[in-house]
């Protein structure tokens, strides 16, 4: 399989949280010798042409340029607003800083699938895992920015309802059925990237390894507490960075 160049899309790491349950800035916690912020930036740079970190912490600028919230203290929706307002790309991928196990190969294939559906009306894409929406890992078209900005102005800070409403309204305006797309895990359309031989972190990132498939329950896991971080340290072979 030939490795593909990054797409002409924006990539944004959501790293503006307080890390209160972790007790320290989890973006700087090291997993397999690299801070979580570096893991996230590395993944996004494989898929996205331009990558930034959504945060006001100057120490994170060592990993990628920062984009600060326009509305401080309003939660992750403010991060989406800042990223969409900053970007000059039609499509933008957002990923939490504390989700290191999502394979780059899976990420790359999923994003390319959504972008290819743009002419069919795709504008918002995200996952559900065990029936639970995962709105902070999402691919958003620039058409969504006005909906996010309006929600912020009205004090609607819950991400999932805002994105759902935006996708449905954009579909209505276009006269199509596909504006908001939820994917369930596992996702069949990434099949060509599965079935890697072996499973070491030294393998090329563009193939999902056997170790990563076996750790599929961790792909969308957020590391919020010291116990969860300790669990993550037991699965370093499932990392691809």
C-alpha cells in the first residue's frame, strides 16, 4: 500500500481543558516517552496539511502553533468555534489531546471517505461508541461555523446538540438527506487498513496493526484520571507514534 500525502484540510487538537481529574496538565503527560500533545499533533499531521493546538498554554506551542478561544471558559464548543474561525480550509478535523490510541490509518481512511462525500451534502461527521456520541472527535465543514458561533452567543455550550442541529439544517438547505453522519465503531469501511502483520509501534503508520485491532476498545478512550493513564501505559504496543 502506498502512503498518501496529507489532505488540504485543517487539523486542531483540543487541549483547552483544565485536567482537573488528572491533577496536572494531561497534554504534557508522557506516554511511551512523548507528551500526549505530541501524539495528537503527529497523528493530525499525517492526515491534515495544517495543524494547530486549541489552547492558551504557551508551553504547548513547542508542538504546534496555538489558537486561543475567542470565548474563554465556555468549554470545548469554544474550541470548535476558535478552530473554525481560524481555518481557511473547507474541512477541519478536531481531536481531543487525550485520545492517543486511535490509529492514524483508521483516521486517514475515515477522513478521506467523508471529504469524498462533500458533493452529496456531508458537512458534519462524528462517531458513536457503544451508543454514546463522541462529538469532540469530529470532522466539520466550514459551513458549520455560523451555527457554532450563534450557539455560543445564545449560551448553548453542549457540543453534540449544536452539531446535530447544524448538520440537519445544512442538509435541509441543500435539499439532501446527508448533512450529519454518525459512524458506529466498528466501522466496516476501513477494512483495507486492517489486518496488519505483527503489531509493533515501529511499523509504518498507514496500516492498522494487530495490536491496535486487539485494543479497539481504547481507540476512543479519553485519559482523564491517573488510573486511566496507568491503564494506557500497559498498552504501549497499540500506539502508532
